[in-house]
């Protein structure tokens, strides 16, 4: 049987594409985390020729990266074409960046073609972080940097528990622990990983206000184990009642665990072991065949 937490990428693409115009108004946390991730670049000695904004959304980070690295080529890559159309509105005559539609686990970029991969709150929408990190490793130049954020396991813990009290279906994404992400970075061939976590709590008057915000940014349930069709009134009532047990000082909390990570592409790659009797001839020593 399939994993109920497998992500339906086609649904993710549709959801974010349809929410592109409303995204910025509701993406309060995403903006705050993006600004923090950008600030962390200030202590990094890097003069990139090419920058990839992976999961660029509506393009705010792409524009900020272009402002920071004025002579760099900035590539805004996103799964949803609707997001990229909105990102086009961020551009100015002097601050232009490329827009590319593609998947993080199959980047349409050449090997060793970028110096910096910047990714804000995108990884949680991918099937396999290992595959994404391998692709980042592939497209990074030696000495290049990957810096990213994603959500950790305590994200939306109140909503997850409330739905668990209502039914047995999958309503909230499975978020990966910081230490497991660090291990995945190492498996991909990236080096010197640095990880840390910051927690944020947003508050709401009613649980429907939280769900409205999630819908506005395109964060629909895209898990394989999601309920098909409309959620029954009874399940929604039970979930709402369960969420009420978290109310404090007249407000309902929504916890977000934000994982910050970075790792470098190694400057040198170990040479592969040769098979017994194998001889390697430099390409410059290979003459043309004469007919």
C-alpha cells in the first residue's frame, strides 16, 4: 500500500497556482522566515555568479537576491506556473531574473552551474528530501552553498492532534526532523551541514481562520491519505471541539517549527576507484581516428 503521507505533486502545483494572487496577503510567517534566511547570508563570504531561488513562489526572495548580488544571474524556479506569473510582477527594469518552471527533485539545470541555492519553506512539499539535496549537490559549483528552511515535526501540532480526535484520515503533512535532514545532506555529498530550529506561534480567534489562511497560501492537503470528497460535518465539528482544548487567553495557537539548514558543495571530489587493469587516458591525448 502507498504511504498516506506521499505528496501529490500535481495537486500541489494546482493548489499553489490557484492561490498565487492571494498568497502574499496571507503568507505572514513565510515572509518573516524569508527575511531571516536572507539576513543569514550577510555573514557568508560569497560572490555568486548564478543564484537559484528554489521554490521561488511570488518572487520576493528572487528580487531580494538580485538586489544583494547585483551582477549575478538569479533564477526563480517553482513548480506552479501561477506563482511564476506573479513573480514576474516583482521585476523591475534593473532587477530582472529568469523564471523557470520545474521540480526540485529534477532540476532543469546543468551540473555545476550555480553558486548559491536559496530555498525558503519549499522542502516540505517534496516527496523525498534526499532526491532534492542530491539535485542541489549536482547543480552547485565546487564551493557553492545551499541554504534553506523547512518545517519540522512540531509544525501545526495542534491541528494534527485535533484531526486525530476527529477521524483516522491524513489531514496534515508529515514534517521531517532537523537531525534527519542533516543526515540527508551528508548522504547527498554536501559537507559542513549546520542546522538549527526556531519556533513561531500564530494565534487565531477561531480554527476556521487558521484553515482559511492555509487555503489562501495554497497549503491544501496533498497527502495520498487525504479524505476524498468533502469532509463530513461531524468530523469537522469533532475537530473544532478538539482544537478548542488548546485555547489560551482567548486565542487558539498554531505552532510552527522552522528548521534552518545550510551545507556546502565540496571544493574537490574524491576520484572514483579504478577497476583492476583499467587505464585512464586524458582527453587531450586521444587523437582523431583517420579513415
